[in-house]
C-alpha cells in the first residue's frame, strides 16, 4: 500500500476524508487541491454519456477518462471504478485491474459488492492492488435505488458484507445511501475508513459527484447539495458572446492578427 493511502487511513476518527469524482484533467486539477481521494466513477456513464445505467460503461471508457484525470492529480489518491462485467471472477478481475493500474497509473480500484466478491477482492489484494469496497446501493446491479437498512435482515447483511470486505483487505469502503444509524454502526465496527454518499455525517468521509455539486447535472437526489450553479455562469457568458458576435463587437482588433 502506498504512503498516500496510509496517510488517509490515519484520518479515521481524527479528521474527515474528502472525496469527489472527476472525469477529466481540468476539473481534477481543481479538486486535487482540496480532496484526499479523487474517484473516476463509472457514474460518468449517466453524467457524461446519458446512459440509462452504469452497466453500459466499458473498461476502455474508464481508462481513457482516468488517463485524463491522472494529468490533473498530484496530491490526492486516484481511485478508478472497475465497470460492470469486468470483475466476474478472480482471474478476470486481476487481468482487468492490472490493465487499469498500468494504463492509468491510479492508486487503486473500486469494486461494488459484498460477500459474493470476497474471493475477487482477496486475489487483487494478494497481487498488491489496493481495493476500495462499495456497499449499500450498488448502481451496477441493483434494480431499485432506494436507501438501504430499512429492515434488520438487510442491515445485518450490509454490516456483515463490510466486515468481510475489511477482512479481505479493502483499504476503505463507500457506503451508498445507507440509513443513518446503520452507517454509524458500520463506521464504528470497522477499522477502515467509510466514505459516505447519502449515508449521513456518521461516515469517516464523504463523496459526491462533482457535476452535482457545481450545478452541471440534472440530479435530484435527496443527498445532493448544489454548492454553486456553474451552468448559470456559462449561460451568462455564452449569451454575452452570442450578442457580441451578432453585433460585430467580438472579435476586436486586439483579438486579431495584423502585419
Ligand atoms: O460512480 C461513482 O461516481 C461512485 C460514487 C458516487 C461513489 O461510485
């Protein structure tokens, strides 16, 4: 495990871990100053490509975006989502995760799932690939996106899955849309940092999709907070540009070349 990851692990019970998604260099370089973890999430399928589900995201797409993100990341650790159907068994997962690590120079990969993926996680960790887990709502396979932990049986399963993932060697785990008391219980029961999305302040850190935070998406999820409306700013700039082009106010001589 690299020293940057070790530093993040030490934050548990001391200071909150800040994580955001990025899909390209420029945004990544802005986030890098503020984040501990930058995640190249397969959420890019819906955010950038308008896919109905993350199932459509390919390994090639993840690698291409991650290469761009890599150019903007220096300080933070960069984690890449392994897309759907690229880690169906230990052998396939190792082959694909090795490719992702080699091509993107990322610090680790993230996989969705609990008990079922334990042999896969173990094989990656054995081969020195840092793995981040992901429990709660699993966008790659869940049919319904309702919060988890309504029933005791479900809560027990998620807690057990997280403990199994910890034992298998994940360095951290994303908790997606997990009920408040359950996220507290999980965070207290495991030694690895929990990173929440829609899982309350009880987690060791938080993650959001950057486009949601800056107002560049149509996301209406309860757990999203829009901190700024960048689309409004773009609108103002483009309107002004259009008007200046139409009135021949742009470009001026200073924007032009003259012998
Ligand atoms: O794909 C993604 O962006 C994610 C985060 C939202 C946790 O998995």
